[in-house]
C-alpha cells in the first residue's frame, strides 16, 4: 500500500445516540429479526444515495486532487464506501503506532457503528486502509467483548458455523455465510495493550461472526466472496437490480 495516498483522518462531529438496543443474540431470536429495521433501511438508503452521487462525480473527473478532496469529504462525514469501490479490495496495513489520530479514528468508527446500528465495522469501509475493526456493544451479547480491536488476528480456528450476514458496504444484500465455529482472537486495544480472547461457539455468540466478517474486510474480502454459487447468483441479481440494470 502506498502511504502517500492515505488521507489523514479529520474527525467528524459527535451527535447524541437516540436509537434503542437491538437484541440479535438470544436463543429465541429468529433470523427475520436480524433484518434491517425501517429506520436502518432509511440510513442505508441515505448512505447509498450520497455515495453514489459522489462516485458519479468521481467518474467524470479523474484528477488526483478531486479524488483526495472526495476522500477527505467522506472521511470527515465518515460515510461508508460501497461495493465495488477499490478500497474494499485492498489489503490494509497494520497499525504500527497508536497515535492520537488513530485513537480519534477508533472512537469515531466505533460511534459511527453504533449510529448506523450495524453489528460491526472495519476501517477500510470508511476509506481508511488500516487494520482496525469495531463491534457495536449495543447489540446484546457483545457488551462484555472488546469494542475496538487493532491489528486483530484469528488463530486456533476449528469447526463451522452458518449465519445470515449483511454489510453496510453492500446495502440490501443478505446471504448465508459459513465461517469457523470457534477460535482465539488476538488484538491490541487503544492503549496498545495486547489481549487474546477465546470464542468457543460462534453459533451462540454473534461476536464470533462479526469479528470474522470484519477481519475479512481488512484483507479485501467481502462476505459475498465466500458464499455458495446459489447464494451468489441471488446476490448478483440483487446488486444489478440496485444499480438499475436488468
Ligand atoms: Zn461488512
């Protein structure tokens, strides 16, 4: 990755959180309850329209200056980069030093995840190609897990688990994804301290699915890359429909 292309993170203004806690984790929760609420759909639609507007401008003008100002604008307002933006395919670089800028970014990304009511979010999704992920602890079952994970690494993985996933970078797309069933996760917190936690059974703990999904983002991988051919076919049709193609 070329460091020169990274736009410094500028921050965005904080607004009070008003939405309610979402329970996606209890044993009696059905998959239907995990689908977006009308409020979340509105947020997704807004993000999608705004970003498409920016992308269409970008296609008309290819100069570097414009691209930089476009990225800066997105960073300031922390908007989501949508598929097929190239940054979603980039391998993100590790955080070498936890600077003030990194700490501010982590807090903003974490707040943005809560405001967006998503389960988790990764730095490249807001245009910052560093190995940082966050989880939304307002989702029941994630309160006791870490919320900001820097340079996360999965090890000692075994077993399998399936879950219907979605992604803010692919609004309106949902598919069954198979992932590992148990693993260790090692990460640094914003103070630079290293931790390792065990996730014993992903089918019983949403956190296990979320961190696997977000770490994939750091390696340029999207959930639609690892679904079955049947699910992929449905997803491609949905993407084309969203883009107004037949
Ligand atoms: Zn995602």
